C-alpha cells in the first residue's frame, strides 16, 4: 500500500466525509480502509507532537547534561570530552529531526518542489544518527578500559587500538554508501513522484517504488544500498554495543562479588555503569527498527516486493519515536546513576556554591587488584 492510499484516506477523514464502506467488496478491503485511517491519525500524532516534543526535551536535557559534565571533576578529562562529543552529536541529531518534521509539513519557503533538497537533508540526519550509535560504543569501550585497569588484564593493550580501528571502519563505511544516498534515493523515487509530498521521515529507511518499473540493474543497486545501511547502521553497531555492554556488566559484577563493595564506592564505576545503562536503553530502542529492517531486507532480496512495512505500520511509527528517545535519555540516566550530578544540579537550582566537585573532596574506595 502506497502513500497515495494514505493521502486519500486522510483527505476523506479531514474533509469530514464518512468513508463509504459500501464500495468495498470484501472484509479485507474494509480492513485496509480502517487501517489506513487509523494509521494516518496515529502517524499525525507521532510526527506532529510526539517526535518534535521528545526532540525539544532531549535538546534541553542534553544541554543540562553538558553543563553538569563541565562542572563536575569526578570524571576523567578524556572521558568527559568523549561524553561531550556524544552529547553534541545527539543534540544535532535531535535538532535535525525537529527541523525535518517542520520542513516536511510546511515545506521550504520559495520552493515548490523541494524533494532533492530534502534528500540531502536526510543524508545529514542519517549521518548523525549513525555516528551517535558508534560514539556510544567508543564511550563504552573507554569506560570498560578504565574500569578494567584495576585488574591487569592481558587483553587490555588490545583495547587501546579499538577506537582507532573503529574510526577507520566508520570512515570506510561512510565513503562506501553515504555519498550515494541522495542520488540513489532520487533514482528510486522518480517512479513514484506525485503531487503530494513523497518524502517519508528519514529514520523510517523505507522507500516507495514500483518493482515493475525499475530495471533489473537498479534493483541490485538498491539491494546494495540497503545492505550497506543495514550492515553499518544496524547490524554491526548492535552486535558490538551488545557485546561491550555485556563486558561492562560482567566486570562490575565480578568486582562487586570479589571485593564485596557497593558500586557507589568505585570511582570508575559511575561512568561505567552510566554508559552501561545508556547501552541498555539504546539496544532496547533499536530492537523494533532493527527487526523491521531485517524483515524488509530479506523480503526484498527474496521476493522483490515493495510493501514490506505495510503490515508493520504502527510498529514502524513506534520504532521511529524510540530512535528519537534514544538520543534524549542522557540527562535522566545521568541523574539516576551519578550522585554528584544530582548534587550539582540541586546546588544550581538553589544557587548555592561551590558548583564544582574536586576529586580530593569525593570519598573514594580504592579497589584492589582482582
């Protein structure tokens, strides 16, 4: 089912005309009409209110987290710098999502056909979503390495080269498929250009095209692009982040069992457990979109069909919202797992001094070698 059917159903609904169910011949057609109308209302609710509202709250929370991160000295300088970069990338991503939702409904002033401009805008939005996921993995690796420095692990020197190798992988992946995103999407969408806006929100990663009108060579290019996006934006980061999250949680549990110490007494435990919580939330938010992309990829590769996500309309909208929520959870997670952040925030609200905590003033329980 295409966006044209969605637009027609929405037009009838907004015009106040009741849907003529007498024209439908089978219960299956009734189901399609009801599904179109319900999905159009649900999509309006998520894209007009839920996603922009979450983006605004996320930007405010990230700015507050950056301020708290700047004031507290309980975190190492390199770790604080890495978390600051992560907050900056997530904030830019949320700002681009907010701007895209507004441009999608109101259009670009002075341009009637703004499809090509929206494609380049989509490229930057996907790029920051892509970088945010991998930067979280780098932060998790840094936290694991710092927390693991208490025990002289033999595998520790290998972790030093992980960020450098990861940067090489990211740059290689970007050079492979990011420069071809706008042109390739224009090739796909030239078969489905209608007076209505054919642009879907970019985090859907769903393209409308008619298989019969696409040449066989174009199908392989589309399949290559989908494989590249799926591999570097979903499969690899999901796998690596899950493994690193498990390593951090296992290490924290081992430290607590052998030393019989609470997590609050570990200096490196705050940043490690904070990153582990962020990883858990990120993995949870990416599961719906990861599953939908898997179904779509296999369906396209096997059957060459163009209605992959039509049976998962509501799940797709919820998955889009969860991707935005993922970039907006740093502030509540920081307040949950960092007592120093709560103290700094409370002193800022009450206008009390000092606003900075030094490592010398923080009670630290030193962990022995395991």
